[in-house]
């Protein structure tokens, strides 16, 4: 990240902070915190943005839905995700759908998906075993993006969806997310109907995804209407979810939006944080050794079961600390619905309020030595006395991420499975830098060297129909 007082583009008379936001979002927010404190004001052309980076202000923004709502119809994320839980701004209809979806991601339901997750991970490890020589260099970020998308697509549809000619590919999701972020930060972006190369590519990606989703939904409705046995996957659960008050179910458009939201948010954020976790461990050999020792003591070379995960507390703490240092969603946007006072500022109706999660996770009042990697922050003693609003990788309040348990289970499985087979170390010849858009990715991926730790060969996982 850039020094907040150096090299950033200056504020301009008409565009304000927009050029600096596009140049480096995190550095611009850091400059705002440095100059203004826990509440900072920015101007993006005609739009005023207030960044908040204290637990107290974050709690207020995330819990007072009457004052701070989600972005309205002009939210560029809706271009990709539609009107799902992540983007729906009408609180009543959001709450209705949230109540329908939440039971699907209950801890016990998520545990039933573990075998599918495990199969996907084992297939990746078998492929590494068969195709890679000891000491091979791979882009671990790309590998993790593929396996997490494979996991969520199999859990959603009971079948793999990734292929060279499929509309569902990690690079397509990444492009769509970046496209919407750039529109969010650019007050003078050309309308989507203008046939620019970026607009055409985005339209092609979304058109392909829409066609794929419509086909899957139609096929599944026919199966259910024919009385055939359901697959009990996420799609089945979404189609059967009902509103407790009215008995209504989601229509095809609502299903499409929730599926796309799950596929986009449900794989990329986990893959990104796992990438940072492996990077942090590869550059902190003492912690890497301790993690491997814990994994070996519990697993002794076998694949982890769901019952093993509670026995791997350090693995979970590493993921939490990676989420603190590199939150997969570095900001959470809201919009003021009525006048309100934030810090020294009178916030007008319609202003954007940005929870600066990246800055919040480095607030020195709550995080001593915030730039130091220390997983013990999330042990029993480390958590004691700290505000629960100081760590918000999954949001908070009524809008807490519905897929949190899915992500945590998946992350522990992947960390434990990979380290049980390989010692993973960052290749020093490749740069590592962050790039903040809607997510916080490694700009150049993550090149690592894989050193096999076990000589026993893996058996291919069962095939998922």
C-alpha cells in the first residue's frame, strides 16, 4: 500500500478524490484517516462519501437500518448480482428473503456439504500429485479460485460447472467484479449501453451467466414438478424455501439473483483470504511450523473430517488473522436515508457512508502492533476485552454474511488439507502486492513453491454426478 502522504493523486476541483480512489483505494482511505481521524470525508465528483473506521461508528452504521441503508438502484453491483441479499436496498423485502435463505446456511446444514467440499479439494491434490514435480512453482491464487468455485458450484447444482467453454469461470467473475467497482468509483463512467469494449465484454459475461442460470432453474423446476427425487443441494433448498408469513417462494428472477450472489461472493472471498493466509504463513516460518505441527498431530497424514476441524484451533486463528490483515471485502458501502451526525460531520441524505474495514482492522486502539501477523489475537486470551465490532470481515448486525459458516468450514478444510500434503512457500522472485476493488486481491496472484511432505499417494475422490 502506498504511503498515505506520498504519491497519491491530488484532490481536483471537479472530481475531488475520485482519481486517488481509482489509483489506490486503501492508500486514499489511509490518507483520510491520517488527516481527519476515525470519520473522514471524501468527494467523488458530485457524490460525498464518509469513511468510518472505528468499531463504535461501524456498529452504528450496520445496526441502524432506518438511517443507513444499502445503495439504491444506481448501485453498479446490481448490474452483475441483480437484487440479491448483497444488493437489495428495500429492507422489508431483504428481510423476507434473508429469513428464507438463512436456514440453508445453518451450521448443521453446512456440515452436510462437507463431503462435497472434501471431494473437490482431494481432486485438486490428486491433480497436483500427478502433474507437478517436487518443488514445482504454481500460482496458488488461481488454484484456490478454481477449487472454491468448484466447491460452491457443486454444492449449488450437485455437478461441476467449470470448463473452458462455460460461462461460469473465475476470470469471468473477477472481470465482472472489477467492472462494477470501477463504475462505482467513476462518477463520469459512460452508460452501459455505450458499446465500449469494457461494456461489451461485461454484457457478454452477464448474458452467458443469465442463460446458464435460466437453463439450470428451468431444468430443476421440471424435475421437481415430475416428482423426481430432489438433489438436496443449495438450488433445491432455495427453490423450496418459503416465506413463513405468506408461504410464497422465490420466483425465477429472485432465484437467479441469489444464485449469482452465492457463486460470486461464495468463492472469491474465501479464495482471496486463503491466498493471503498462505502468503503470511510462508513468510512467517515460526507460525508455519506451528500450524503444520498442529495439523500433523491431529491428522497424521489423513484427510480432515468435519469432526477434526474443532481440533485445529490454530488453523482457524490463522484464517481470522488473515481476514484482519487482508479483509476480502475491504469496505462496506451504505447510503444515508436521513440527516445524521457522524464524528465532526453533518451527513446529508443520499450521502454514501463507507465502513473502512481495512482501516478498522488496523485501529490501534483495538489492535496493538496492527501490521504484525499474530494469530493469537484470536485465541481465548487475545479476544478478551476487545470489541466484537473491531473485526468485521463478514459484516455485522442484521446484515452479517449469511454464508459465514460455509466460508469458515471451507477455509479450514483447505488450509489443513494442503499443509498436510505440502510445505507451501512464497517464491521470492515474484512480487506480492494488494489490489483493492470490491475485494482485496493479490495484484499479481501468489507464486509459491510446493514441497511434498508425504510420499503416500492419494486415491482419487469419488466422482460427483
